[in-house]
C-alpha cells in the first residue's frame, strides 16, 4: 500500500471537484487529509494553497489543489520552498509534471476542466513517477535540483 499522505485543498470554486477527488482517493485506499474549504462560500485561495504546500513539504507527501482555473493555486503554492505545484490540463501535462518536474502538488481548474477529465488527470498524475533517478533521466534531476538552488538565493 502507498505510504504517502495526500493533502487536499480548494477554494469555493474548486470545492465540489475537491470533494469528488477526495472520494476517489479514499476509494483507492489512500491516506487523505482535507485541509478545506468545506463549502461553496467565498474564500481566498492563497490560504489553502499555502496550507497544503506547507504540509506537503513538511510531511513529504503529495497535494492536490483546486480553484476556478488552477492558476492562482499553483502560483501561491509555489511560494512555499520545496513545493513543486504544477497546473495540468491534459494527459501529457499530467505525465510530464511528474516525469520531468517531480511535481509534488497537482493543481486543477474546476471551471476549465470538467470533473470527469479532472478525475482522469488525477489518475494519470498518481500513476507517474519522476524519471530523475534513472540514468536516462539524470538531466531532469539536475534541472529539478536547480529549483532549490533558486530558492536558496532568496531564502537564506
């Protein structure tokens, strides 16, 4: 069984899709912690992006964030050092976000991606692995390590 913990977060625009994703993850027997929001009432997405990103980094888990477009969540989550939040919109971006970028947070847009497709993208993202540990993927590892090098320039 997968030992990773998955952290979920959404704003009001992503609440309903987050609930569907949560049900899917529980159905797969995964350990899930829902960090909100808990309704369709208006909230500020950066609060949930930060909450999820901090948990993902500190507990070495994975996260899924949902807002209207996924853009705001990905921008806010990437402000947390160690977070690699990627906005995906099709099967290829879901695969590449894991294979080449070692994404630890998946971001989705509830108003830009229908729920059936979004749930498929979750499956794709969950099934993919970082290629940086393979000999042929060392270039990806080197590039991902540069993410941390950039962060260190600003967060000393």
